[in-house]
């Protein structure tokens, strides 16, 4: 597995080694020892999630507050998404900036998103299956979000706004500037 720091260095692109031949392929999608050696700290993933969506579905921009903040390791099994991780750590030199990467069933890349980041993805192909690991359980009381169209973030979702399909919840999220429940930069949320 190859690990590459993204434009925001705490977010990591994971590129698994694909072993393929005329029968198909084999990959190791997760190796705790290799990831933790690269990161320099331990991540205890506790749950795997999966969703299937049609083209244009936008899920996010979501995060959970401590003590239920979540680290995510996300990937696409079938199809393609544009995956987004937004730095919401107050005081961070990259606060309000984001990492954007296409994850698909061909490139098999994954994105490691640490606590202190909000996450979203938009589906680029019908019948896309998205899978991810989290290191904390879902907590409805600590669940928060940011408006997908917040002009201060200026996220290019690739698709036209008219093509996007959002839940009612995601259509009514506050702007980042209206959110008081954000993380503090420099705090160890893994302690």
C-alpha cells in the first residue's frame, strides 16, 4: 500500500497494490499496521458502512462532535464519486480548505479522513457502491453538517447544481461561518 499526503497533509490518499491477471484481481484494502506506521498513531476502526447511490446523489457535508468524532477510511467498490474532506479545525492554517479526489472502482484509491474534518461525496455514476470504515459509532445527538453550496468553501462538485440530489437534511445545513460546533486545531482528538 502506498500512502500520499494530500494538499492538506493530515488527509491521506491510500493507493493499494492491485495484483491482477486474466482471472481478475486481488487487493488488500486495509492493513492497520501499515496505515498506523505511516500515520504515527493508532486508529481503532469499529464499524464498516456501505451505501449504494445513483448519479447526482450528494451526501454531506457531515461530521460528528467529540467525543463521537469519527475518522473515516473511504473507498468505492463499484462506480465513481468525487470525495471531499473539509478542514473544520478552528485555527488551522487550512481551515475551510478541502481535499477533493475522484475515487472509483478502477483506480481503487481510498481516502483517510481524520477527526476534525467534515466529509461529503457526490456520485458520478449510477449504481455506485461506497464503503467506509469509522472509528466511532454514529451519534444522532452529535451529528452536524455544513451547507454543500457554502460560497466560502467554493467546492466544485463537477456536476451542475440541477443534477444534484440531496436529502432534506443536507439541503438545510448551515454555512461554515454559522457553525459554532467545530474542532480546535492542535487538540489531540485521539487521546
